C-alpha cells in the first residue's frame, strides 16, 4: 500500500485558485477511479473534480468555503502498489466536467406580464432560506391531550409541552385558555411560534453574489431613472403574433422588450458599454450581448443572449427558453454565462412599482421592467377631448454608472424605448 497525493489541477483560463463548495467524499471512504470527489468554484464556473485513482481517502484539504491554490494538496488516497510513498505524486489533472455555475454576477430579466418566470430575480443579494421550525421538545410526546386539544394547540401555535396540565396530567381546553390568558400580557402571538436561530456559512455562488454586489456598490456611483409606459398596444401585438405563430415558440413580453432595447441602443452607445476603472478605459460595444439573470436552485445565474440585436422575436424567444433551461439544469457553458455588455432585470409579476437595480460591473447600465398593472387613465377621445379608460401600464427603471452615463442620456434612452413600446409596430420596421 502507498499514499497518492492528488493536487488541485489546473483547470485553465488563468485560474490560480478555487473555492471548495462541496465534498462528495470523506476520510475513510473507498473511492473508484473517475469517482466524483469534490465541487470547486473558480472565477469562471463550478467544476466537478474526479479521482484519478482507486483507493481509500486518508486526508482531504479544507472544508466548504476554503480556498485551494492550483497545485496545492487536494486529497491523499491510499492505493494498492507503489506510487512513491515517500515522495507523493500529483495525480493527472482530470478534464473538468461541463461548467455548472457562473460566478460573475449579472442581473436577471423577466417578462413583466406573461413573464417567463425562470427569469425573475432582483440583482440585490437575496434573503437566506427561511430556517426550519425548531423540533418539539422530547417530552412533548408524553403530554396527555385529546386530538381536539392538540389540533387547537397547533392552530394557535402553542407547544403543549409549555402548558401546565390539570392535576391528572391531562391538558384540556381550559388549560389552553389559561395559557393564552397568562401569556397575552407578554405579547403572545397566536399566529405562530418563534423559530430557532440558524447559522449558514456563505460559500460558493452565494459568496460570489455577495462579493460582486458589494464591489459594484463600492466602485460604481449609481443613479436611477423611472418612466411609465402604456403597454396596451404591445400586449395586443403580442397576442396577435402568438395567434399566428404556428410551430414557433410562444412570445412572452421579454422578447419584445429586448427588441425595443436593441433597436434603441445604436443611438445611445454609452448605454451598451463596459468601464475598466483600473485602466480608465471605456469600451462601447457594437453588438448587444444581453444578460438575463435566471433564478435557479443554486442561486442567481445570468445566461447571455449573444448578438441579441441580430435576432428576430422568435429567435429571441427560443434563446430565452434554451438558456434559462440550461441555467436551471446545470448544463450552461462558461461562455454562455459571461461576456454580457448590458443587462435586463425584473422581478416579473412581483416586480412592484419601481426598482433601483444594482449594475453588473463592469457594465455601466442595467434596465428593469416592472410589473404590469391596470389603472384608469385620461386618453384622447379623438375629438379634442378626453375620456377615462382602463389601460395596462408598466414602469421601466434604469440604473446607470454616473461616471460614464449622464442623467440626460439615460432619460433620453428610456424615452426612446418607451416610444417603441407604445407604438410597437415600429419594432417590425427596418
């Protein structure tokens, strides 16, 4: 028997280190060649690392959240035969599996009405998962009470273990009443019990989100602008196009909004740009590589529609569905999750009245359509007067890097997008 030291392989793309996000084995486990050992996250993606040999795990490097340098010891495996026990060898770097999680944080997009709910998340760091309720005390099983009393206690959020029973040890409705009366002065809330505290280590994608959002707010002087748009005609056009779509993908609001943005960008090149604040260089991009963040079980991911300006509505709809599905099932490639020049973000039906999204550094602007609502509006009656009519309205928000984009330019850009939204036939013209 001998020891085989497997060092952190070079996964390419200039990566110097990786963060451990999940061990799949532990000390003492017997592993086979090509077995999944650990998930690590680089600046580009989350990668599965596999074992180059078969044997028993003797040592692993670090825990979740620790950083391992390329070439540093990752795992020590006891193997049959001799591989240099006194001078541990480095196992060959396995070819990484498909990239799973993009670590650059961009922001999401979604339809504001019939939105593809895959593309709905705010770029601000999301709240941690709700902690699970604390388990009932072990002595709770010994409490004597009828099914009706137990059900009432559950409805009131009362732990029967905290209720003083009668002399015979059985809890009755009168005992619940006494408990409620006694605790009401102390602010008893019958709607539910307090939950136990939960400590969650911030690692992996959630850690990258936190780091990138903090860097964006720290380095970029944000300003936001919001404008209201009448989307009655846009919704009517969308319905007509879907009625005649045949075997083409169904159109949500999102492809139409993207088309309006792409049609407007050439007149406002400062919007579709990136700012390298270390080199003090602004790059205005000719093509629109549009990031659209997608909420997944692993967190916020941002697939990118390449050359969105060159795609028609049906092609955009197809790419939106394809990329969203790839982000969800973990098959999105690294190049599909990076390189955006402009981002669109929305909470979809949860979008609220207005948002002030955080810019995806090093981009200089982020656009946020909000929820569509129906409200009464004064509209022309065609005879010089006005009438009140129910209309579908949607606010569009934009946040910009004030070092690159002036307030006037941001407002003018949104006004130009608004014109296309309110007169959508212009989207179909050259």
